């Protein structure tokens, strides 16, 4: 999806639990996401994206939107697709 950045949900964890709120916040801020950033979370089918939504809430960054259809919906349409290192 043009403009999308990849933030794997596993970076939110320390073992089997969420990292503390400060670590999560720092991780999102390093990716360019702050309190005022409009974020729409997606994944392959919309299920794993919920993990990042919860992590953002724990980090005190508010609740982002969820693109429920996610990549499955986007890729089956005639919408543009970005490839390569530049998310477009």
C-alpha cells in the first residue's frame, strides 16, 4: 500500500508480554509516529494489526484506525501498489 511502513508486531514484545509503555512509545516515535500522527493500521487480513493498535494505546499514542480489509482487500482491487525500498 503506497505510503505504508512495516512495523512487525513482534517488536512490541519482550518474551510473551508487551514491552513497557516508554519502550513502545520510543519504538513508534523512531518510526515517525507521534501523538499527532494519523495512523491507519493494516496487515495481511486485519487480525494481527490489532496488536499494533493495542501497543499504540499502551504507549499513550491513542487509538489508530484499522483498515479492516488490509492487504487482502487492497491487493484484490485496482488500487496502486508500491514496490521496492521506497513505500511511495
